[in-house]
C-alpha cells in the first residue's frame, strides 16, 4: 500500500451471502485497503451480507425489486421515470429478443428500482460502486449515472475467466464444460452483461478429483484477495483506462508490484 492514499468511499451492492463484502471489511479493518464502506444495499431483504455489514456498524438498505412486480410502462405515472428513459431503451444491451412493449416494461421496472438505489447512494457521493454478488441486471441508466466517457466507477467480480462464461453461474459453467483451469475476473462495468474492461484476473487448476464445491471454494479464496487489490489500485491511482474511441477500453495497472502479486496469487491457487 502506498503511503497517504486517500480513503475511497465505497457503496457495495449485494444479493446474498456477502463473503466478498466480508473480505473487503476485513481488509479495511486490517489497514490493507484504503477505503470505507458508506452503505451496503441489497435487493434481497434476507441477504446474510446485510447482517455482516451491520455487525461492523456499516449502514444498510434494502431495495426490493419485487415491489415493481409486473408493473407495465403504461401504468407508471408520467414523471416517475427519468427523462432519459427513451435513450436507455435505445442503448440497452441486456435484453434481447423481446417484443418492444415487453422490453420497455422490463426496463421501466429496472430503472425505477435503480432510481431508488441512486437516491440512497447520491448523498454519499461514492468514489466507487462495488457489485459483490449482486444478482440483478443493471441498465444504462444506472451505469451512466456513475461512469463518464473513460472514467468507470462501477466494479464487479465475476466468477469465471471472461470473456468465457458470462452470466450468473460462472463456477457451474466452468466445471460442467470440463475446463482444466478456471478463473475469476474483476472488471469495470459497462452496458453489456459482463463485458466491461477487465482489470485483473486469477486462475486456479481444476484437478481430476475436484467437485463444483471444491473449485468454488478455491475460486472464492482468490476473489477475496483480487477484488480488494483492484479497489486498492483504483484508490492509489494505479489503474489507467486506455484505448476507446471506437475500440475497446483497456486497463493498465501501474503498480510495479503487479507481477509479484500475480505470482503469489497463482502459487496460492496451485498449492495442493
Ligand atoms: C461470487 O462468486 C461472485 O464472484 C459472484 O457472486 C458470488 C457472490 O458471493 N458475482 P458472496 O455473496 O460475496 O459470498
């Protein structure tokens, strides 16, 4: 950790167990991560991650997407949706193959829930929004609220070696495909599903006697280390976004210790 790195204010979005959240909390408390968590938001009122946050005195909130249920766009009062809604519909890349009416209904529900999260987060002015097992799609409305041209302010941890196996079951997909190595990816979030610029990845071996449970355990141990490290790099100013202008953005890691970090993490994953 570089001396005098300014603490980065985080908002963390979760849906479940929150073991990644716990790893961040532990590293912050151990002085290894220059950040503070201003708020944890869950879409699931029963998420164990909420208890974890509360145990450490971190404020929590629930935004239950189910309350927007089957709301139709035509029933949503004018003025409840943001003015940019039409652009959100045009820019979205998360739903495909839906009839236009259904697409607009789904996006409208999503945007209403996201507006609630934004209203909770804005007073904190988070430097970074961390998705940590947040199991809801994210619309361009939410993303554009935080990202600007080449300044990404939403990070995600994905349990597979992207671009392989995007979606909700990275470990399951890696295992059932018969891969000999699995991986995890920390990336910035853009408007596609798991398509944003990759920050860092780690790999683990899949041995012949492994099960889905054993590889998940191995991968999660890497997630805990890699996610916090990526946040720390951002806080230190060690992540630089390059490229773009019609091409893909890429992330340069400026920390000279990066190769050593990768070597140690790989050794950890391959230890028998
Ligand atoms: C992790 O495997 C993460 O990669 C994925 O969802 C899982 C969340 O686990 N996005 P937890 O809630 O942090 O324990």
